[in-house]
């Protein structure tokens, strides 16, 4: 489904949303379930929260998780680059010997 877009209906917190996307319907359903779970977690920790407040708290939690994943990925990429440089220096020394 490269450039083809479909309208995929999802439901979050009892509200239906038509999502126009080229993504697979199963993937969009998983995204909606993830968001629903995050809103439920925010609801469990903030009793009597209004829907907008819960959505914002869920969005902040999702953003925090995204940022932490990005930082971890950047650290890993830096570690891999350092190891590659060390291996390159070692290989240069072996080839010059």
C-alpha cells in the first residue's frame, strides 16, 4: 500500500476517529490501542481527570518514552562508532606489521 490512502476508523475513549493513512489497518489499530492504554494509565493515576487533561498527560508520557528511546539509540550509535574506530585502528596496525 505504498501511496494508496484509506480511511481507517479507530476508537479512543469512546470517540471514533476516521484516520486517513497509507499505513496498514492492523498497525493503526495497534497505535490506537497503545494510546488508549496510555490514557487509561493516566486516568488510573489521576482520578476524576477530564478527557483533555488525560489526553495531554498520555501525550507527555508517550513523548517521554520517545525521547528516552531516541537518547538510547544515539548513545548506542555513538558506542558503535567508537568501537568501529577502535577496530579500524587495530586493523591498520595489524596490516602495517
